[in-house]
């Protein structure tokens, strides 16, 4: 889940400290089924997939990193799943013999990311000076990588043809087994898929207030800000979420009510149906947009 947001930071940090990193293979049916068997029925699809990935890593490394990222300040919270993640994971895999590693970001409790990484490095026995240097280098690498991705995305808005903005969490849209099918289908249909979450994050947080001054979830606010910034540049919006997602249920309803004058499709993926039926709905959505624009 957070891997899609922090992969460069994590990899660079451990690399700077002379450690190797291992990642699980892209999601497939087996990973989803393993995770589904380990999770409670009420868990969201993303959490089920996550547990499947942890299961795939058990026994393959010295530690599995499971951070707790709670918030970045007032009205800047992560979904509660991210707060519970270390406790939940350790409990599910308590009999596996696997060792886990964590760090704790909770700015409301004065736990900034930098402090959290310093503790993480020292837990691994690295000198504080080395850890500070590694964190600084990793932060820089991540900032550069993210800036390049945003710039590349901005170029896509200038392309000719039908453009559709996808509003989704990165771990939904980028997941090989679930969200990737949506972008792949759009590309095959000659549509330019764009991402609401791939924007300058600070600017997006400020812009999100236009749609909701009270939304408290950090990633949802980035997505809202991305919609505010780019709704005029696209022909349609797809709200893509993993069932049952509490934040998305509220935020997507809010988007539907407050963003007017643009075709919108609400797609909810779950572990039973996965992407079945998605292509038909995407095909109809694209046809509706083309018909509306007189291009069909
Ligand atoms: S935001 Fe939604 S999809 Fe993400 S972890 Fe929370 S409930 Fe699951």
C-alpha cells in the first residue's frame, strides 16, 4: 500500500545504510486469495492484497517493514488502516517466526518522519550521523523522482484526444491485478488516462479546500486538489476505489455532488468480482463521452 508512495524513499534509505531490499512480486490471484484468507471479511480489498504480499515475503528477508503512518498534522490524517497496520500485521503473522520493523509518523504527537527514520536506523544498529545522512539522501531522491513523475504527467494533459482523469489511491490504480486493468483498457481504447493523485502535493492540499474545507484524509485531499486543478483539462472522471473503503465512500459522494458538468463513472472493485465487468462499463462510459462531444 504505502510502497507505491514511498518506494524510492525506502529503497534509497536502506541502500544508503548498506542494506538490500526485497519486494514481493506484483499482485496476482494467489496473493489476493492468500490475503483474503488472512483478513477479516470486512477488510477493504487493498488490505487483503497487502496481507497477501506480507505472506509472500515471510521467510524471504530478515525484516518486513510495516510502518505506522498516522497523520501529518491537523486535518492531515491517513486512513485508520495505516495506524493499525503494524499491530494488525504482527498479530496476523505472530506464529510465522518472521521479524518486523516499523517506524511511527504521528505529527499530532510530535513524531515527524525524520525522527521516525532516525529511530528506525538506530534500531538497526546504525550510528545516528549515518542515519541522518541516509535519510537526507533518500528524501532528496524521492523528491526528485516524484517531481519528474508529476512533470511527465503534466505533459500528458497537452496530448490530443480523449482524456480521462482517474481519482484513486496509488495502491489501487497502480496495482497490477486490480487498477492497472483500468488504465490498460483506456490506453487500448485510445484514451489518455491521467491521475488525480499525481500532482504537486502541497498545492493539491490547498486546492482541496475548494471542494471540501473539512476533509481530513491526506490522500483524499491530494486527490480532491488534483481534481480541482485538472477538471477543466479532461473529458471525464473515473472514481476508482477498493470495496469497502470508508474514506472513498464519503469523498467520492462529495465529488459526485460538488463537481458538476463533467461525465463521471464510479467504479468499485472487490475481491469477488475483481475487474470483471469493468471493461463493459468503461466501454459505455467512453461511448457516452464521445457521443456527448459529437465524436461518435
Ligand atoms: S483508504 Fe480505503 S482502500 Fe485505503 S486502506 Fe483505507 S479503507 Fe482501505
